[in-house]
């Protein structure tokens, strides 16, 4: 079922049924009963059944899970799982940010606490007097927060105005701005490589280059997107010049593989997994919008490969080139595993990199222990993150270290020891406003997501802004497990040059051609 966009009928954009790239009907299966197709109650029923089954398994295998904390944990799973079921039933686009966020909520708010209790696996220097109790208290906040998140999302999806303009790539203008931007980007990459030794394995800044450290952030902003820009240009060239290749699975897989290799060679040697994975994800979503709609099978394969990459890359991050021995030598993997973040298992890798459940429960416990003596920073971490766009070369006294000081205080570190942890959506809210900030953080996050999804739901598939949408999807993803300074810096570093190319290389008009929209529903 397709739906034409009428500029004079905004109500048409809020009914919740948009074109879906999986099939011409926009529904999971054209033969299914309509109640099965459109009823949110079915999604919640399936989510409830699956979540209760998962809880039953943990009750059997883990005595620590036989606790009242399981009730709010299961509620979190049901709430988040409904959107995952909707995604599996193809009611959402493959890369719909609502489905991605639901998956992260399901992991962080249900599966991660249960896995922590089962394996008795927690972060370094994180202890509580009773883990099930504090997981339970945190789950109560999370369950209420997810409900507020959903309410805010639905509200803002309905009331936000649809996109009224249209950006079309002007090929001459696009090429004219892309070529010099690419040249500048590769020059900046070369400067980082020469001046800062490429920051190989996060080794720090060489002594001879410390005087130039204030310029590093804008050099990274210019240099790091080079491969991404080049691949995006390749994708658009294929889109324009070789329509016969658009449905080729091998074309898309080759593009992603090339991106992975070159991005690793350019940035992966620094020891940063996100520097590689973020660009690969962005390129995959761009290819999804412009070349070939990916299936759920592709996403499942991609998630499995991502877990393997994150796991084995942890050895390189800790041991350098020697860490690659872990790929082919089980003995080397065993000997090095105790020093690798997340340990020697994929479970530890997932819990250490994609979830913040133990840290957030620990913070809640510490707030009780401190009994009002902890001084929240009242939004200062968000304020300093907003100042990220100002280079330190211009403002040498720019405020910094607020998150580090607050995190060090709430975790009770003593002496010169400081915290460099990443706290996630709820964790950063606690640093700023104690536990009073958790629910507002979920609500505000839902407002932004509802507004964003309304915009992409009402954009034309050929709108050049779809080159920028993947970066924003990735930002929403990082907002769940990361902190505002992380995703703000990533947004600026990877988004400034692509925005300049798209903005200056497009013709903008208020005319919106009437055609089908991208598969996003309320």
C-alpha cells in the first residue's frame, strides 16, 4: 500500500502507515488478517510471551535471578520488545532508529542484568551490597522511563510538521564541491599521520607535537570522514550511472567490504572500534537508501560479524600487533584474555561495550550510600558537550572535565585516580540531576526521536538529505549507550564535511513531488 504525500493534508502523515521497502503492500504479509497486520496489541502479546520465556530460562539456570527484580526487568523487556517484534514483522524499515533503540533497551534493561547475575560478571571496581535489589530498583526507573519515552515519541511524531522542502543533488555542483573537500580531507589525514604519528593504538601525542595538540580536534574533523565521503560518492555514482547494479547483492557487499578494509587502515590502527564500525554502519545505511533495501537476514549477519570484530579487536586494542595472535591461537587468546576489556567471552564483550546495566545500578546504589552528599552538576555535562563545536585552539580555557570529576566523585575514587567511564543515557542523567534526572532524560530522548522519525517519514526517497540521515541514526544509537560528549564529538567529526557537500551540492526547493515515502511508521 503506497501513500502519496499531500502538502495540504498533514494528517496523512500521522496515520502510521508508510511505504515499506520490503514489499509493495507495506505490511508483513499480504495474506495475513488485518488485525494481525496492524494491531500493536499483537506485538505486545508476542513480546510478552518471548520475554516471559526468557525469564523462565534464567529462573531455572540462575538462582540469583529468582528475585523480585525480575518483575520490573520483564516489564522493561515487554515494553522494548514490542518494537522489536514490529520490526521483525516488517512494520518498520530495516534501519528504523526506533527499532535499533528498542534493541538496545532490551539488551541494557533486561538481558544485561540477567547475564550479569548469571555469570557474576561486573565492571572493575563496581560493587554493591546486593546486586539483584539494585538491578530491580534501576529496572523500575527504566520501565517508567521507557513508557515516557514511548509516550513522548508518539506525541512528537504526531504533532511535528512534515518535511515541506526537497533537496535534489545537482551533479555539477555536487562534483565541484566534493573534489576539493576530498582533497582537504586526505591532506588533513596525512597531517595527522605525520605530525601525530597517526595516533596509532591511541598511543598519545608525541612529545614533539604536543604544542599542536589544540589543533587536533579540527584536523580529525577534516581528516576522519575521508573514506566515508569517497564511498558515498561511489554509491551515488552507481545510483546515477549504473541502474542495472542497484539490485546486485554483490555490489553492496563489495562496497561494505572495501569500506571496512580502508577505514581500518586509515583509522582502525588507533585502537578505536567505533572509528571503524561507525563508518561501516553509515555506509551500509546509505547503500540501503540509495542502492538496495537490506533484509533482516542482512542485519542479523551484520550483528554477528560486529560482535566477532569487537571481540577480537579488543586483543589488538590491549596488546597491539601481538593481539592478532588471538585470532588463530587459542593458547594466546587464553593467556591474554584476562587483561582484555570484557574478558575472553562474547558475553563479556557485549556487556562491557553495548550495555551499561551494572554501572547504572551501581550509581543508584552509590547515590543511596552518599545520602545527599553527592553534588549533581545540574546539566553541566550537557552544556560542555554543546561547546564541542568550538575548537580549543580558539577557546583555550573552554570548560572541560566536568563529567570526569562528577563520575569520580559518585564512584568514590580516592587520591589521584579518576574515572573515564561512559555512563549511557540514564547514567549521565544521574550525574547531572541524581536519580531525578532519569525519567526526564527518557522523555526528552523520545521527543527528539519522534521529531526525527516524522521528518524521515515525509522525505522523498531521492532527497539528498538521505546521505545525512544515517549519521543521525547512528547518533541516536550512541545516545543510549554513550554520553553527550561522545556522540556530539562523533556527530561533528563525521558530519561537518558531509553536510557541507550535501548542502552546497544540492538544489533546494519547497516543491515536494508526490511519491512513496521511506518505510517509517508511528
